[in-house]
């Protein structure tokens, strides 16, 4: 019998607090994915399988955990019994993982990410409802032959291409950066099908850092990074600048960006604003990251640099 595979990575959805009066003082990634499923009565008779891929607070997400997730997804793609995949995740870096999966997935089966803003021990825990919704979305997508990547959160479904965390603590914390949520009549955006090998066969990704433009941004941090590179011999391969407005940067930071580019660093512009991103324009001095958030743009630049390696 075909089933939905639920891959657990930790996060607040698996978090618990010891004091019922201080639910904000919880520890993420405490419950197993099996425990999460057992807490949702609606899933009792749904054909499911579970696998614990990782157990991390998503603020600590990184390449090693992404590789473990990639291996699990690749295995599920080859398993004819798996019809769809749900990934339980933390909210803090969900947009980065969604962006990565959108870039790599070949679209053979639907992947649905879900998360929670309240720990599992909270009286208003949102994880059980989000998990039940994610499984429902995954099953329906498999029946329709859909094969992209989405996030199911607070009763809405967002494309992995658009989803981002827009509120620091509200239950309904996610939006699409101006894009509308998906519904039953909306086809999922096709993933880019770069392939899992980009992730799985790269033990050490190129170093790409983030820096922000702001009032009085004089490039001091960037110059310090370049000095460290020179002194340590470590490589800084890329830089994403979270710019003001539609990709503008302080003139002194722009000078430091030029010094970085002269040193061989790939420099992209994103925006620190909530919506719109940085769209390319004729005559741009610096590449624009499009609609991606700064954190997503960093993931994209890492992938571009890997692809450019000889």
C-alpha cells in the first residue's frame, strides 16, 4: 500500500517546555517524529511511515543536516511505496530549506514542509493541526500527480519558491512575500531539478556570507572579513548584501563590495525589505537576487558557485 513518508528534523513543532506557565522557555527538537504523529488523532488511520532524519533547532540548520535530508528524500523518490513526503521542520530557517529543495527536486513526488510556532507542550500548540494539514495536502497532491515543493502552515499552502517567515512570533507567521497562497485550483510551481547530487556530493560548500546595508554602513565588517581571508588562507567565495530599498547600498559599503569583487568574491544584492526583492535592471553594477530573501539568496549563490566549479 502506498503511504506518505514523514521525515522529522526537529524544530519547535517537536519542542517542549517544563513550566506550563512559561511556554516561551521551551527546548526545540525534543519529541520524535513518531511522537508527533501519535499526537494527531486524524492521522490514526492514514497510511504513514516515519523517519527521524535529524533532531535540531532550525536556527542551527546547516549543510550536514541538509545532506541527511537529501539522502532520505532521494531514497523516498526511489521507493515505489512512498507516494508523497512531509518534512517537519523549525520555522526559523524553513524558507532556506524550502528554497534548497525547490532548486534540487525533480518533481517526481510532492514534498510538503510544515512547522509550528508553539511547542508541542503548549495549550495552543499549532503543530498537530499543521501536521494533519500537511499530510492532507501531500496525499491530495500525489493523487493529482503534483510533484513540487510547498509549505503548509496555519491553514495555508505556500510555494517553496515564495514562502518566508514574516512575523517573529504570531501563529500565522508566514507569507509569500507578495505572492498569494496556493489553493486546490493552483498548480504548484515546477521545481528546478538540479538534482540531489549537487547537495550530496559536496562535502564542503563554498563559504557565502550575508551583510546588511544601513545608515553609516562603511564596509568595516566586509573589510574585516577580507583581512581574515588574507591572514587565514580560508576562502570567501560569495557575499549576499541585504540592501536598502530596491537594491541600494551605502556608498562606502559599495566601495568595500568592489574590493571584495576584485578579490574574487561573487557579490549579489538582495533586499532587507519584506516584499519585492531586487529585480534586475539594465546597467546594474551588481547582480540582483530577484524575489529571494537574503537568506534564500545565500542558498542560491552557494548552489551557483557549486555548479560553476570545474
